[in-house]
C-alpha cells in the first residue's frame, strides 16, 4: 500500500467569519513540489 500526503493552506483575510463573505480560495501542495490553487464548489460560494 502507498501513502500519499498533501498540505492544504487557507488564510482568513476578513475580520469576520460570515458564511457569505469569507474567502474559500486555498492552495494544495503535494509531495515533489506540485502546488495548485483551489476553491470550494460554486454552489457554496466557490
């Protein structure tokens, strides 16, 4: 069996944590230096 690891980084940049206003953009970094930007689905304000 193989192990795969990823690091998800998200920063809150708004003073509140209101469902309608917080930024859902985050980055995902995989082993070997691969990094990509991501967000939630459009149905949940992505």
